[in-house]
């Protein structure tokens, strides 16, 4: 511990010395600005030129990275087929592990862009659609070599995969793998929503699209995308490969946690959804390829199809007005201008790009640290600042409807996101750990994640100073669901969901009381016998069985709690392969839980017998408390899916 702290301190000293001694000047529009002093951006109207963009970025990002505890970042801006600028800031490697600090090289440093990986994957899938090898609206069973469990009769199509509307439960894996086939086939998630009805962001769905590309093309996914998407787009130093090829590995520094610790290279089985590694010049070339509707990748009409609503109001109703998914792309607006975009987040890596198709302009940012709480909105703030500076427009204005306040009052409440665990043991906890709360702040305004929204038309709210939107689906005068942007649906939290964690907590207390009271009573009895006092009859064997069942149920609860504590305490490393032992622990908890449910029978019989024997108020009370706790916990296990075979991890 002291040695590590010393090393970190020495590394920080080295960083500080280098920062103070190395005044690097900008070299054209592709300079690294690891230690550039802030400079004031030009005032007045702003033209989208290298000089103006560089001044704006240099005046904003160094302080933002410093204040947000983010080591480094790259930014690329393109317009009309040209690269306006490619800038690097901060450190690709802080030297925290003992090496020399390395500044971000905007031309060579590599960054992992996480879910932006879904865009080349979607393009690859649409290439096969263009070739007639895949039907966008045919059931995907025609292209798979395994069965996906269905809960609905509607076809499950590639369109649903690309619009995040396949209806899949959230899915994860504790076992890292680079075998795409093994990933999609091993314990696939359940289908919890009818296809095309409830958008819910799904990495598994996009990985499945990648597997279809692999199956139909006859090539490994990484090879197909490299040959048919990345290289034709000019991305010669980008790859989905895990680990990186030797000739690229030296250009990728580590990602960093919010406390500055290095994040190991994450190997992911759903790599079509998240493993892409790029350089800033490569991504600039990719943005230009998209904005020019490059025929090397897709036909012009296919580009427009990917950038258009993929489902439509006929499927989503009023929720479509909050923005819809295209085919792989998010479609949003800033200042009334159409934007297609995608963001990405992996441990230690955060990225975002936005394209303005009509203006043929794009911006890309990627940073290599989780940062502190103040940096949470860095990517969105930069994108909004870019729009404010170069594509200004009128601010969002409320509609002024007399019904706005009533609408806001009805929408305000607590919701569960569609992207959460619905069918595994984690579903018992998600309502407590991932609720979304929307507040009515008066005057028809809503507050969500500290952002303010105003109603711009009936049941549609837009963020005052950003691109966010909320749209409500109302049935019989009640809000049945909300759309929080293209791929995220919010569903009102039910009373059952609200009760899960409190019931678990009450049962924990009751079982602790009964379990502790048992040996305490035995000790009191033994002490009374030693003193020659008269005591009641010994505890019957049936009571002992019932209380033993209570102790087993309590052990199940403690095991669940321990499991959750480990998962939450190690959320940044939980998928690195070192926590596979949690699977047998979860199975053990399920066995204990099942035995606790069986214990309801002897506990019920024991209570009846205690009443018949008039066993005394203490014993009757303990028997009643035990039965109530076991029955309530049995309900929790059923309602919270604690015993389902699939663990979802």
C-alpha cells in the first residue's frame, strides 16, 4: 500500500514537472495540447475554421480535463469532406504505474470507443441487406444456427436488432471471451417485450447482428468489417481485434478509473457492440465517409434509410416524438438541425460523435478516464457547445399550453428503464438501484438528472439547454410509458417492484430476531435449570425444524447480500474473468432460498400446534413471526426471480 502510494506520488511529481517545463506550441491543426495554456477564443460570430475551432477547444478542454480528473482526450472536426482539426490533450499514459508519462499524440494515440462500435457493425449488416443476402424484416431464425427462446408470436428481425427494439432482457457475462458464437449461444437473454414496441438498448442484440454478419458472409466478423467497412472508409489503424495486434498495441495507453488507477484491457464477448479501437484521424476519415454517403460502403438511399426512423409512430405512438433510432444510429436535434450520432462508454473510456448530414459536418471526442462527478456530462457539453457556437438557433421554448402543468404532474414519478434486469435474480434489486425519478418543478416543467425540460407540444418535453427529450404514451388518461430518447423507454414502477427491497429488509430483521432468540432462549432455559427453577417443556422437534428452516432462509439472504456487495464494489472489474466464482455462490444462494421456501410447511404446522397446545405467548409469537417472514421471503423469491435457472451473468 505505501509502496503503491509512493509510486503514484512520484508519478504525479514527474507529470507536474513535465507539464511546467514543456510548453508545447500548437503545430497546425493536429497538435497535441498536453500542456497548452488556455487561450481566449475569438469573440463575435464564429466560422467553422481550424483557427476558430482550435481556439475554442484550447480554451475549453484543458480546464475541463483537469477539473474532471480525466487524463487525456482527442477531438476531430470535419466539414465538407475536409478535416478541420484533430487535437490531442493531456496524457495517453499518466505514468501512474511507474513508467514515463506519455502525452496524447492526436495522430497516433489510440482510443477505445465502446458502443460507437455498433455503427460499423450496423453498416456491415446493411451491406448484406443491399446484396439481398439478408432481409431486414425477415425473422432472424433464417440466419442463425441456434434457437432463441420466444415469448411473443411476432417475428424478430434485423430491424429490431438495429433499433434496439428486440425486447431482450439486460445481459452480461462474468467470463471474458473472444468467441462471438460462444457468446451469443451461452445463456442468451430472455425476450421480455414484444419486438418493435419497447426500445431498450441492448448490447446482446447488436452482438447478434454481428453474428449474423459472420454467419451470412462466411468470414469472421472482425475480418469482414475490416475488409468491407473500416479499410474502405480509410480507417487503417482501427480494429475490433482483442487483444490488439502487436503493431498497434504500443499506441494504446490505458484507460483510467475515477481515482486514477489503470483499467486493464477489457476483453468482451459482445465485441461487435463495443470493442472498436481507433485513432482520431481514422475517425475523422470515417465521419467524412458517412457524411459523403460513401458508395464504397453503401448506396445513398441506404445511408438515408439508416438515418431515418426505423420504427415509426405506428409502432411507438407519441413516444416517437422524443426521437427515434435509425438503423444503428441515434437521431436527435440541436437548434432544429438534424443530427445522427452515437456515444460509447467502457470502463475508463468515453466517446461520442455527432454528424450534421445537411451541413456535412461532424465532431468526435474520446477520452481515457472515467473522471469525477463533474465530468459526467463532458461529451454532451462539448457537443452542445459546438452546436451553440457554429450552428446557433433559438432556444427551446415552452408551448404555453394551459394543460402543461397537469401533464407534467401526471408524468412526474419514479420509473424503471427498459434496459435493466427483468427475469433474473438481479431483477429483485434493480428497482432500488436503478430507478429514474422525474420531478415536476412547476409551470409544466420537468427535471430529470438535473436537466430541465419544457413541454413543446402535448405530452412532449425538450431539454432547455441540450438535446434531451421526453415523450409520454398516454392511455385512458394514464401515463403508461415514456421515451427518454431513441433507445430508452421508461415504465412506471409498479407497487410490486417498490415492495421488493423493503420486504427483503423486513424479512431479514424478522429472521435475525427469530434466529437470535432461539439460542438466547436455550441459554435462559439452561440457566434456570441450574438454579433449580421450574421451566416449560423443551422445544418440540417440529419447532426446531421450522426454526432451522428460518436459519437457512437467513443464510440465503446473507448470501444474496454478500453477492451484491461484491458486484457493486467491483463493478469496474466484474467482467475481467476473476469473478466467475460468483456463479456457484449465486447457485448456493438459490439452493438455500429454495430450502427456506420449503420451511414454510413445518413453520405453518408448528404455529398451529403451538396454538393448540397453548404453548405460551413467547413461543406462539416467535412461531408466528417466523411463518410471516418465511412466507414473505417466499413471495420475494418468486416475484424477484431469485430461483430462475438463468443468472444473467
